[in-house]
C-alpha cells in the first residue's frame, strides 16, 4: 500500500477496509453480503439467507446492495492508498460469488479516495427535505458519478413527470400490499429485537409518512424520526439510476454507481435516500422506463436528493459486526 490519501483514513489492512465497506446501504438494511478476506484479497459473496424473497423475487435488490458494498470497499482502499484490481462474477458456476478484489502495485484511485469523508457521514435520510432547489451544477456532478460507473442517472424534472412518477410509486405500494408475505417481511425488518444489528430501527423511520411524491412511499410503521412532514414544499429531486443491460453484472455495477452517487451527493452537502419500491415489481418497472423516462434502459434504483432541513446529524443505522459477515 502507498501512503494513505487521507491521514484519518481506514487502517492499512484489507480487513480494515472491509470493515468500512459494511457501512453500505442495503434493502431494509438487510446487509445481504459475506466476505472472505486474505492479506491482499477480498471476495464478496451474496448471502442468500438475507435475501428478501417477497420484496426482491429476482435478486435485483440483493445485487444492487452488494454492489454498493463493493464500491464502499473501493473507496476505503483508495483512501488507504491502495490500488486494486476487481474481477466481477469470476465463477459462472457460483452465482453467489460476486467479485474478487485484489490489492495491486500502483496508484490508488484519487476520485474514489475523495469520497472517503462522505462514506463516514452518509445516512439514509427519510425526512422531508428543505425547500431549496438542488442547483443544476450539483446535479451534473452527481450524474457524472453515475456515468463514471457505467450507469445513467436521470433526474425526473417538471411537475408533469413528477406526477407520473408519483403515480408509479403509489401503484407499486398498492400492489405490494396485496402480495402474500410482503407485509410480513416488511414488519420483520422494521421490528428487529432490541440490540439487533440490522433492519430499519424506529429512530430511522419518520413519525409520519412524507407527502406523496416527496418521500419513500414505503409503508414502514411509524417511527421516532421527527422533522419529516411539516414546513414548506420539499425541494428534493428524484432521479432514476438506469443501466443499458439488466444481467447480474449490470445490477452489481448499478449498486457501485448507486454508492458513488450517494457519496458524491453527500460530499456536495445533500441528504440522500435510495428508493426501490417502484422497481420491485416488473410491471411498474417497465412503466417507469417506457412512460415516465422514455428510455431504452433498465431502471435499477430511484435516488432522492435534497438539502437537509437542519444540521442535525442522523445516527448511523446498526451494522453487523465484521466477524458476523466473514465466511469461514
């Protein structure tokens, strides 16, 4: 490893970097990953025991979540001054093995290293955002981060298109509530036992749902997070992250792009929240691409971006211990 790009960066070992990668966002904070770590190599696998089968029947959310974890590892290693080589989906016979990351001689990725402070600060903020609009220059910086990882980030601009997206979000929520097992799965991951290190705790859920079109549109039970609905109109932006293909590697890379988008937005002073509900049903996902975005691409995630209403730092949601995610 070269000299760290950040003096307050992660520790010098691959294991240290994997520990920081666990801060990545995931569907319902399910953390569906496993790592096998050596001195100079880390292998990322999906954990099928943590897949949400009712919410994520085709593994798309699982792969996007694991891709975010992979990118977090890249950022941590870059901040430690480490160059990397990453092989994605290295074994066609093992569909759970998603990537192998090897430390190599050579310079670290400076653009990734610059995201290290944001990795430490990023939180999913489900509150109402401030009424300040997000400047076009900031949006361009965030969309460029998606392009760097082979994805498209398409802001949904204009009242008419936002209304169309709102309709898609509401339709997905209505349809999912009627699916057997979905609500039980939602309750399971939002009512974890005291001291749990996964799931969405009450203090990360708004006391009341945000108005339609401005919030997560996920019927989480009411929580204890205040500041979610009162005040002027929300100035946040909804943007859809898309990929040209829709295979396992496309979805994994979509997760990497999602992580880059979120961290770039946080670096620019924005609050963020990834939204997946409208994309968890194939019908609404197709409607979003065809009738709202008018693109020949595959939506993988919706990202909500905006300025926070205050400077209060949200606590980090719980994460499993490093020892709990290491494969034997």
